[in-house]
C-alpha cells in the first residue's frame, strides 16, 4: 500500500471518528438508525448492484418483498413467544 493510500485511509477514519463523536447522542443517532432501516427495507443496497451499474427491477422488488416478509415473520414469532411465556 502506498503512502498516499495509507494517508487517505487514515484521513477518512479520522473524519468518521470526528463525525461520530461530535453528534448529539439522542436525536442524531436515532435519526441515523431510522434512515439506515428505511434504506435497508427500501433495498437501497440493490441499486446499481447489477453488472455494469444497472438496477434490475425484479431483484429490487424481490429484496423489498423478502425483507418485508422477514419483518412480519419476526413480529409473529415475537408475539408467539410472548403468548407461550403467558405475558400476553
């Protein structure tokens, strides 16, 4: 790794640390977490993931549907667990 690459990586890490440390703990962390969840369920990571940088609409909607179904499954399993523990 060249000196320039190493310096660029160190500078990026320093900027990320400053950004993370300078945020207020409550609102910005919560907003960032909400944004990340929205991006995850909106399948933002699939945009531009195909060969050549294109986006396959079937893959995009497949990810969205799969992630929504997994969220529904987790909620159903949590409710079932609470019923089994006689909390509900």
